[in-house]
């Protein structure tokens, strides 16, 4: 039987009408291994709540697929409200605009490919990947773009970096590892996906964080402190005994894998 997770459903309302029966049936079918089930209901009948209650009772990670970004955003907002203590994540295409290359024979015109990417959606996509690898109480609300490959999950996990207070670590080795994880050094324009180094203090702005920077303080070749810091005010938000940093993007490959392919 799959490992269960604790989902905390927060709502002042109890199931009403046909909802209790629907929740019982959906839960029973899924526990019995039924692969397909259909929940029918008119607009406003509480289908999202019914699905949320089923997820909470089953205790399994869930993928909620939406046909478009608009509905995905609505569902994401609703599930975030229902599960404030769990990892509800949003995974849609990061393109605000995408024009594929094309040729118009009538005017002998070639149109170059053009695209505009949304940095906040990229952060949400990276946050979703991180949650899947770190915990079980995860609900991913996604559009159909999630069916496209993102590279190897094992490569992504292998490229992560575990840090702990008191751990031996040379400064140059740390900077090298961050670069391999596709973080770029930028002491002036410090933003998501970059790191900066000032003496024995290295700050990393993870690609999946919105308002937290990881500060690594070294004393010689040993990690003296691991801190979570506000990127604007520099205020210390938390002190950590250990932390795991994930790659800046999804398409990463360990050096060992590259050598084996050559």
C-alpha cells in the first residue's frame, strides 16, 4: 500500500447533500485500485471541495490537471485556501507569449521564433519540483504542459547540495558547485537564480524561493552558520542546522553522466 501523508483540510463547512457519498465512493474506488472515476456536478456544487476531501482522506500526493491556465490558477487558489499547511504547487507553461517560427508562402515571409518567459511562473515550477522531492503532502495543480519532459529526476536530485552547520567545505568548492547547479554569480544584480560572495559569506537566491535567501557563513573551511535572510532588508528570518539547495533549473546533468555519454 502506498505511503500516506497528512493533509490538513481547513474549512468551516462539513460535507453536505451528495458530497459525503461521493467522497466515500471516490475514496473506496481509489483504494481498491480503480484507475478511472468521474465526478459529476453542476457549477457551484462543490466539486473542488469533494476532491479536496478525498485527497485528505487518501493521504496521497495528487496531480490536478486543468485544460488551461485560467482554470489552473482558479483551482490553485482554491486548493491553497483549503490546504494552507500543505504544499499546494502551481505548474504551468512559463511562456507569457510564444510565437513559433513560421513561413508564409503567399508573401515569402519568414517569421522568427519569439517568446516571453514569466520569471514568477518559473519560480513556481521549480518550487513544485522541490516539493515533490522533499515531502509527501503535495498537491500539484497543472495545465497540460506538465506532460512535457523535464529531464531526469535522478539527475536533478543528484545535483542538489546538502549543507550542514559544522560541515567541512572549502569556499572555492562551494562556488564551483553552485555554478554547476546553474546558478550565476552576480554581486551587483542579486536576484533569483544567482549567488554572491563577499569574503567568507556566500548568499544564494534559490530559484524556487520568493522572499528567502540562503546565507552560508564560513569560518576557514568549515560552515559556521546557515541562515535564511530577507533579500531586501537583510533581516535574518531563521537559523538552520542543515539545508538542501536544489539546482537553478530542471535541465542539469552531473559531470559523471556527461563523461559516461562521451
